[in-house]
């Protein structure tokens, strides 16, 4: 893979991948190229193969949908409703879930306006509310 990518595209996988010693079937440890999700998607985009095209088209579609959602947040809410319906949740549950998301976002915005620092303090406040 490394040879093919570097010859055809000039993509340097060492900037995307990191090597970790992983245990093989023979119980020995070998340096193995690893990448996070973003890195894997970048690698897939660089593969010059017709077999990668369906995945590349899907990535482009998802990217376009995400840009639409940024432009119109109501699209994101509707897509979330569709996902929950496919998973089998009731419409009542879905609406309560979406409302809880909106409420939590408003609450965390208010905390931020009042000087609560993100991270540990927000986690403590959120845990207290969840317990109530």
C-alpha cells in the first residue's frame, strides 16, 4: 500500500499513520502502521482504485450533507429524527430526546456566559442534573 500510494499520488503515509508495537498471532510484537478515523478516511481518499470509488462517493455525500446542516440546522434535526426512527424509537421519545438536547445546549451556553469553565466543572454540573 505504501509503495503504491507514494508512486501514484505522492501521499506520505508517515504524516497520517503512527507506528505502534502490536502483538501478532505468533505472540511477537511488530511495528504496525495505525491511524485514527480521520487518518483512515484520508488514506481511503488517496487510494487510486475503482474499488474505493463507492466509499469516496459516500464520503462526498456525507460531507455535502454536513455542509447543508451547517447552513440549515433544521436539516440536522430532521436527519436525527430519521436515524432514531430507523432504530425503532417512538416519535414521543424522539421529540423528548431532541428537546433534552436543545435544553442542555441552552443550559451549557448559560453556564459559559456565567464563567463556568468547560471540562471538569461542566461534567460535575451535568452529572448533578442527571442525578436529579
